[in-house]
């Protein structure tokens, strides 16, 4: 452009006017216009050239500044290639403008992470033989470092004749942020001197790469070196304290921040709020938040996240509603908080409000709200959100896809779950496990196992899901086989795996297997987990070893409400009612909040021990003092307590005044009490109500038949049995089992299938003689058949629990405790006989029937004959 204009210079008026107009129009240079205005036709060519040179210099400078502005504008618009392309228009003589243009372009290259354009700028600098100097050299190093070319950054650094602190810090930051901490530390030590930036860079890099202790150690060295930390230093140091949960050290750092007057900085305030919040000092976090002179969205989000994680959703929502401005993280914190703490409907409603507010959901939003739909099995709402996901194009994201599979599976829609599962471009372990869990929930164990076998890689969660599936469907054999396979060839079990397997051993009372698993948890360090401890308490309690259950409870590092409930219920089931109530009082004393299940254990303790007044007290206290509405199960316990104590009228009155509809358990408890106290009229009413609710309840027919039989009304017994036959109701046969050497042996009444049958019956004959000599007399009323007395005695002698006891005595060393499990309630004669047997053989015999445990020792039972 300028060469073209220069060529127009001439001595005649026409040429002078062309030059004048061209320069005036293009650059509006006031100096040139004034000079030309004084010219006339007599002006010499020399004068014209002098005027041109003076004006051209000013024109070139003005043009360079215009180019600089254009480059800056192009960079801001992201048109970096075009900006770099303007370099050839620069005036080589104007070093100041060239420096500014190079700096502008290099900064733009850093922002856009454009290494090729950065190299073009560097090449132009070299081509123009321009000495970059310290500042531009630092810019070049920064560009190469930020674009991942540390080798080139180091080369620029090495070739710089002069370096300042920024040069060293720029190189240091490059190596530190790349993760090459060893070389960064080496470079740090080589620095002629270190300032606050140097220390902050090295501290921040160690913190960012997870070396929190080292970061704090460097901070201490910084203070010893006499370097004053700045707000950026403290942000990294506080973050390290937060990650290590070292609250006391964080408080000391807080004190230093106060001394230096750096609290007003928003980033520092946010770091302090995060420190106190994540270390559990929520009140101090709130206090720090309130003191912040300026807050940003991150400040609010940090505190809201703290309250949602602690479960204080009411206060979290109050903060959320007060926010001057919200981002997607704010909404996500509240929605996920609602979902995680069981308030799924509130989370879904907030998602609707989020859309109405114009905020665009992201992956985390969709994941949380889809999970909420699955939790409440809201298939309709889940499908709506699925449609929204499809519209936003996020359906193929792995996290969202897994949430969709899980949601459909939880809603029982395995077809749609499988459809999403098959469409996912990439399946991970979570995807497979979610699909397996869906089939397990729907009872399709075969499909679940097929998927499990197809999995390319199985983690502990997938193994545990399969084990849980078999456990939920009562296939204990597969549970144990799969667990053994997992121990041999699978990943190490986690606390959930152990908890599930222990629950299986508890259900079948396999105490030896349970002890082996207990030993394994100690070996791998999972015995300290609260969930495992809770399962161990339940396992030992249900296997009849309440002493070991208590030991596990006492040695737990931390006990939660489930722990207390488990030990209270276990102690109650073993007949130690007063001890169970003492545990409950201690639970309240330590500040643990009971729930409805805890009170079920408390009422059970009162029932098994006959503590009627205490039962009435706790039943009232439950609602009045603890604001827990009694459920049907609590009423059933109270009816059982009152009925067994002979307060049948009060029990029936309680049923009539129940705030909820009585179920079969309630009427069954009353019917059982009628059998104990021989109240036939009330028994008929209770049986009628019970059979209306559950016409196929074999227990109801049996109880009614037993009551008729106890009064010798054999015709009525026959009618009840005929009614059962006509309705196709079959009673589960009574059986008992005992575990010896990790093998479970099952016996029925007059069972003759066991390989040791002859020895068992010989032992029973021997025991029968011994206990008769001690005063035992068979109670024939417990044989509910109209047969000869001799035959009744024979049947009594060969009841299943007696066969199991005889087998245990034959196959265990003298002094070994026998643990017998019975699927029905123990009959009165067997209970009496077992007391005598425990005395003559000198052993403790623990029997678990359908309701409770009986500890027989030295001729007496822990129940005090009250059961």
C-alpha cells in the first residue's frame, strides 16, 4: 500500500493532489494535511519528498497501531490464523509495535493451545532477526510450556542471555504442571532465588498430583525461608489440609491468613469454607461463609454441598433459595442431595423447576434425576426424562446410559433396560452390573447368570450383585458356591460381599462357616467396617452364640443405629429381655436415635421376657417421645405380649382400636395366645379373621386344630383338617437340623433316612431312660392325634429336635455346645425333655425355633418356661 502511494509523488499539481487525497483519505494524517495545504505549484520536488518522508513515518506508525488493534480483535474472535497472517504488514523499524504484536499473538496461542501458530510467530521473530529480550522470551517459553512442548520451552530458556524471576517461574510451572515433579524440584533448587510465586507453583503442583503431605512440608519450608505466602499459596495449602482432613493444621493456616489480612479474597474464603465443611465442622464453615465480604457461586455451592452431604436438606434448600445467582452445579447439588437421602420426588420436582428457570441440565443432572426415578420406580417420569436426554444428544454417554439401564431395571422393565444396554456404544462393568441387578430384581436369575458369565471383566460389585441375587431368592447353595469361586479366582470380596454371605450363614445357622468368614474379614481388614460388624452380630445371634455377638459389638470401632438394633434384637431373641432393655437405655444415653426397627426389638424383648408393664411403657414412648408412628408389626408384638401374659381382652381391645388395619400376624399372635390359655371362643373369632385375610395360611388351621385337640374335640379337629384338604392347604412338616463339621444334617418326625439312624434311636432310648429317672414325664397333650397313648409316647420321643440332639451327642466331643434349629415353634414336651437332657449329659443345648432361642443348661431354660 505504501509503495503504491510513494509512486504517486510528482511535481505537477495533479500528482500532488492525488498524493494529498490518497494519504488524507486513507490515514487522515492531520500533520500531512497542514503541510500540503501550504504547497503551491512552485514547490520543489525536494520539498515534496521531505513532506512525504515526515508524513510517511507518522502514517506507518499509525498504520502499525491499527494493525495491532486488528490483530487483537482477530484474536478475541478466535481467528488466530488470520491474525498471525498480518505479521508481514508490520514496519520492521518500529520495535515497540512489533514487540506488542508478538506478545499479543503469543498470548492468544496460549489461550487457544495452538502450537502451530505459536511456532509461526517464533519463526517470524527469528526471520526478522528480532532480539526477543526477557519479556518476549518468557512469553515464548510460556507458549511452548502451555502447549505441551517443554523441550522447546527449555531450549528458549537455555538460549536466553538474561533471565529474570519470571523466566525461572515460567519454566518451573511448565514442568510442575506436566507432572515432572522430580525435575521441577531440581530446577526449583537451582534457582538463584525463590519468590512467593516460585514457592506457590511448587506447592500447588505437589497438591494437584496428590502429594498433600509433601505440599504442606514445602509450605513449612517456605515460611522458614522467610518468604511471605500470598492468597494463591494459601488456596493450595488449605486444599491440601482439606484432602488430608487435618483440621488443626488447617486452623493454624487460617490464623496466618488472618494475620496477613488475606481473608477478604474470595478464593481464600472458599478454601476455608471447604476445609471446615469437609472436616465435619459445619458450623465453622457456615461462620466463615457468613464473614466473607464477597461471595461467588462457588462459595454458595460449597456450603450447599456440605449440608446436602450431611443430610440437612432443609438448610441446604434454604441456602439454595437465597442464592443471588445459580449455575448448573448449584442445581445438581440439591437434586443429587435429595436423591441420595431418599427424597427422590423432591429431586424430580426440582429438576422441573430447573428447566422452568432456563438452566440447561448436564450429564450429572440427568444421572441424578434418572437415579431418583429408579429409586421410586417411577417408570412414567423416567421415560419422560429419557426422551429429554435423547433430545439433548446425551443418550450415548456412558454415565447416563448406566443410569437409564438401572432405572428401567429397578422399575421392572427389563426389556427397555436391555434395549438401552444393547444400544450403548461402550459397556463398562457398571453397565453389566446394572443389567444383572435388573434381572435379579425381576426374579430372572438365569438371565442374570448368563450375563454374568458373558462379562468380559468382572469386578467385586458384579460378583456381589450375583451373590445377593441368589441370596434374595433363597438359593443359599449357589451363594456359597459362588463365594468360594470368588475367593479362588475372583477379586477380593468387599464389605458388602461379606455382609451378604454372613446373612446366608445366619439364615441357615451355619456357625462354623460363619466363623471362617469372620476370620477372613479379620485377615483382609474388613472386620472394622460397620456393615460387616452388624452382619457378624446378626450371624452370631441367629446361630445361637449371643456371647460372641456381644463381643463383636463391644469391639466395633464405630457403632451405628443398625449395630444397636442388631444387638438389642439378638439379646431379645435369646430371652435376655432385661439386658436388651438396658442396651436400649444405653443407646439413648450415647445419643443414638432409635428407629421403628429398634422399637420392634425392644417390644420383642418385653414379649419374650413377659415384661408387660415395660412393654406398655415403650409402646407409648415410641410415639410420644420419639415421634415414631407404630406399624402393624409393633401392634403384633404388643398383642403377643399381652396375650401370652393372659391379658386376652386387652389384646383384643388393642386390635379393635388399631390405627392401621390388622394383618395376619396380629390375628395369628392372638390365636397363638388363645392356644396357650385355652380360650376357644376367642380362638374361633381370631381364626375366622385370620383365614379371611389368608385362606391358605396353614399355621392358622394348625393352631385351631391344636386348640380343639387340647380340649379333646376330635370331630372339630377332623373338620379343620378336611377344610385344609378341600382348600388344598398343606402344612409344612416340622423339621430340625444341626451343623457338624461344616455339614448340615436335617431330621423330620420319626425320620429313618439318616445313615446313623440305628445309633440315633439307640441314643434316644438311652436318654429316655435317664431323664425318666430324673423325673421327666411325657406330656401326651402335645400329640395332636386321636391314637393310643403308647403310640403318642413313641411319637413324642421321636420328634425332630430330639433326633437332632441325639445325633449331636453321638458326633461331638463331651462338653461341646449343641445348636439345634427348628422351623416351627418348639412343643412343650420337647422343651421339657431338653431341660432334663441338658442336665443328664452335662451340656448346653441351644435351640432356635420359629420365634426365639432357648438356652438349656443344667436342667433349666433361659426363657424361664415363658415362651
